[in-house]
C-alpha cells in the first residue's frame, strides 16, 4: 500500500533511510556520515520538514506492508521545478516491486500537478539505484551530468495514455 506520510512516521522513515544508505555508502564514506547519532538526528529533522510540506511544495509517500514501513519517496516542487529528493526501499524488501510502486505513485502526483520534467541526483557508486532509474526512463543530464559525487538525471513526465484534454478545455 502506498500512502501519504504522517508525522508519526518520521522515526520509522529515518531508520529506513539509514538502513538503505548503509548499503551504498558503507566502505565509501565514514559510517558516522550516514549512520551516526548526529546524522540520525539530522535525518529526522529533514524528514520532519519534508512531511510537513504543503501539497504544492511536495510530498512524502510511504510504502507499507502489513503495517510496516517498507519504502519511502519524497519530492519537492519549487520555482525551478520538481526534484525527486529521496526514494528508498528497506533492503529486506528489495526486488519486490516496492520501489516501482513508489515511483508510479510519484509519477501520478507529478502528472496531477502538471509537471513535465523531474530531476534527481543519485550517488555515483549506487549502481543498483542507477539501474532502477534507467529502467524507469530517467536519463543523464547532458548539460550538468554531475553534482559532486552524484549523477544528475532527468525524467520527462509524459501524460498517462488516454489522458487527453477533457471536453470544454
């Protein structure tokens, strides 16, 4: 089940985020940078702000199975466009369709908001995520392919098939 995040979800979201980040940062950056207590506090604060956004500013979506959080996605919309800021699946739930379901829910929200293009940054060593995004149509930014240790990707958001203008528009 995909649903909007609630303030009561923040601790579970932050913990899932830490578990997911550990899979691609381990051995590449110091552990305290992704799993230390200070980082967990910073992560909780960031997720608290994200969950509190208005619908016009973005959303946080949770994937849930049997009452347990299994994935999370967040995006932000600003004057310069829409950015997918986070998409994480609990490593124990990889390859079960959770990420695809979260991505589809984001696409629905972007289409409903009229977004035509969405941006994201993915860690250069996170090959699993890069393959996931490529399968879902994300392409490298030809003008700015990198942002530090992250690759910049874009997705053209096409209207859903059969979603032409309604009569009278």
